[in-house]
């Protein structure tokens, strides 16, 4: 009999505890968001920062892509499609930018003035993509990805994110580290859509080669 009454007491007590939590939350502001129509939650303080190294949407800094096809080859689900044309032997379009990895796990993309080798007790000056000049002590730098020549025209560079399995293998083999996975709210990690074809991202930019060709023609004419 005593056990029977104890069970009744325990059942009533746990129900009241649960209701207390329910009523407490009932008075709190709503935290439900009508995603993907609402993105305001990204600006609220109750959203934690995305950890460094989060495997989000693939993004390609196409002007630094050298067309080596390593990402396309290693992809286990064939979500990357690339079409290239090689320049005549001995010609190059430009050099990719360096990626400077700092010890605080941040990166700076730009051109290093002087030697790209990491020398202790020196100062490294970097001209970034947005034309800023940054000076760093070599003690702040972890490693440097050196510039590489661009000798291919990229006619096509497509990534189908509906197939991507987020393994990150393609970013690991990229020699210029131009292929990355977005890991911050600023650049956007949400890319939901009602049409799967909208998940095919086209990165090829033929216009940048046209400008380079025109510049080369003008230089040759001047000579």
C-alpha cells in the first residue's frame, strides 16, 4: 500500500514539475522562425558563433583557381564539374594570390611584398584583395600558401550542392586554397531552396579572361 501511494505521489510530483517548466517557457518570447522566409535569427544574440572549420556551402575564389582538377578528381560524389583550356606552352594569365594562415586560425588572402618564404623575426607586408596593406610579424604567421601560375582558361566550374556530402576533401587538396567551405554567418551558411537546380552554383567567369586578353593585346601593340 505504501509503495502504491508513493507511486501516485511521484507521478503527481513529476507532472507538476513538467508543467512548471512548460508554463515558465510559455511566458517567454517565441523562438520559432519561419525558415527559409525569415533570416532575422542570424542577427540575434541567442545564436552562437559558427565554429571555425564548419563545413558549409562550397565557395570558389575563381580568380585564384589554377584549373588543376584535383577537387573534381577527388570528389567521391562527382558534384564538381570543370572544363578547362590550357594556354600555349610558356604562357600564363596571372599568378594566384597567397593565403597567409595566422596562429589565431584566421587567414589573409593577398600578395606578399618581397619573399613569400616564412623567415623568423621579420615583418611580412601583405596587399589584400581589397587593396588594403597589412603588416604582420612572422611570429603571428603559422604558414603561407605560395602563389601559383594560372595557365588554364576555366570555361566551366560548377558545384552541385544537392550532391555534396560535405566531406571537405576537395578543399584539402586545393593547392591555392581558393576552394573553401563557408563557416561564418557574414557570408551566409543558409542556402535552402524549393528548386534543386538553384543548388547548382556556377563559378566560371569568362569575362575576367577577356579583360586579361585585351590587356595583353594592348601591351603587345605598345611594344
